[in-house]
C-alpha cells in the first residue's frame, strides 16, 4: 500500500518546509493563479515546463491545499491523465483524488501541529485544516499522541 505520509514527510524534510508553494518553486514548477471555472486546480506539462494552476477565487488555505494536492499527483501519480481516464476508461479516479487529498493534509500539517486536535475531535480538526470530515479523520488516525507533551504551567 502506498505510504503517502512517508512521502509527504520526506518531501517536507528535504525542502525544510511544509509550505507547498515553496516546495513547488524549488521543484521548478510555475504556479499560476487564475479564476478557474468549476475547478480548484490542475497541473500541466508544456514543453518540459511543469505548471500548477490554482483557482484564484479560493482562500489562501484552500490554495495551499490545492497546490499540495497537485504536487501529490506529480509525485505519486506520474503520467496519469485524469481527464483522459474519466472520459475514456472505466478506471475509478476517486482513489487517486483521495490519495492526493490525504497527501495534501500530510504535507501541510505535521503530527506535532495536529496534537491538540486529538482531544478536540475530528470536526474541529477538519475545520482547522480546511478539509472534509473524511480527510480529517484519515489524517488524525495517523497522529500519534505524545506522552511527553505536558503543560507544567
């Protein structure tokens, strides 16, 4: 089974950040913000240049998630054309979208940052991360509680 968390954590370590925009720049992507109709974002390769398009109508948190989502497609779904698959094959592309959503939440939000939400619940974590309940539930299941994080006040 694909370990998207290990890939996301490795990418964050390699680049010294969890900022998907900085990672994309360092990977030589051109990030384009434009008012995309009925689309949050997509990536494209044109003449050896990699581009990520992000809907400029989204708020900053959603733009970060879209950027990380598109990085996931580049890293773990290389060579797949979702639009082609949707229109010309019987493959279920939702699996790939779910993997990319999981990766985005794993890249942007470290286990340490999400520790407080272990006691606040999935809905609070989903709201904080700007993701739906199922993505938050998946992400929070990966967060290991720390025993040494006491507040000695």
